[in-house]
C-alpha cells in the first residue's frame, strides 16, 4: 500500500513538472525587467498599448512589419496573430532573440514571424511598410533619416519616445504609457506646374517641414496663398482661390515624381496632373 502511494505521488510529481514545462516552455530564457542591452534597457511594452499602436498604424494582412529592438517579440507576434501581418523582429541581444523565438514558437506563429539576431543600423528593413520601435530618444533621432527615406505612406509607431521636431500624426495612450504614430511623408517641396484645368496651367510652389506643408498658387500672374494644405504619406490636398473669388479644392497623390488628382470647382471635378519645374 505504501509502495503504491509512493508510486502515485511520483507519477503526480512527474505530471506537475511536465505541466509546469508546458505552462511556460520559455521560462529559462526569460529576461529580467530593466536588464541592460546594447544601447537600452529592457522594459516590456504593455499588451494593450501594442494593440493600440498597431491599430493606429492600420496594420493588415497585406503589411510587412519590422520591429526594431524586438525584445520579447510581443509586437511582432501580435502584428501576426491579431492583424495577420508578416513580421520580422530585429534584436541585438542573442539571448533575448532566443527568448523571442521561443515565444514565437509557443504562439504558433513560426510561419508568419521571424526573429533576426542583428543590429538595427546594419540590417535592411527597407521592405517594411510598418516599422515599430521602443528605443531611447537619441536612437530614434539616429533612425529618423533612414525612416524618412522609406516609401511615402510607411507607418512608424513608437512606444514612449518621440522623433524630435518631427511631430507625430497621432498619439495613443494606455494608463501612463504613450505611443506615437508617424506616416512617412512624400517629398513635395519645390515648384510644380499643374495642367489639365480650364483656363490654362497653374504654378504651385510648396514649402515643406516633414508632413507640414504650405505655399502659393500662381495663375495669370496672380499669386495667392494655399489654404488648408495637408500631406499624409502620399496623399496631398489644398484649397486656393481664383481672381473671380471662387474657391477650388485639390486632392491627389504624390507618386514617382508626379502629383495627380482632381480639382473640385463648385462640384465640377477636373482631373489634373503636375510635374516638377
């Protein structure tokens, strides 16, 4: 009887040990909150903020997400599992990268998430249309020139820290944590000649500071300031008046060195196109 009880307890202990391993197979690789990395310490991003950041970036199954400084892999995993995206995490610390890979496997996301052990300033993430990061301000500023050269419309979301004087397009929060969204703007500064409208071509001179734009429109030797000029990725819009005091609205896209769209003049929609001068 005693031997049977001993055997039963041994079997139960074995199941408990096995159950514990099943409960958290990555436990032995788990990082410590605040542990030092190459240029940062590890602080996890709250899951609720991760959801808000990826929602603000409008991540879909058609997107390719790169998480710079992947840490525990939660952002890359969430982008794949909840939003259907293909994700790549870049993590400098080999042990942390192993932990993230373990979490990817645990989540069953091996087919959609890849964790690279590498340096974010050396790895190529130019194929991304969404970039996520949780880095210190000086690293954000080092990355900023790289991000601004990416395809217009690329979404960038960061936990906690900004991009200096590149203002965020949107701010989100969870408890005391904040997230920021930027949309890489097209490059529109300079002089453009718009053709296609009745009355002949018009010259538009645009100034630009990141996504903030302004300028003037010149037609028949008369110049006026643009009103309500906006730039969001490749999308551009503005209003202008003509000498007859009518207000016209333009909306269009910047692509491959051209601006194309339509001008709304009292409900009449006219397709137009512009080339740089």
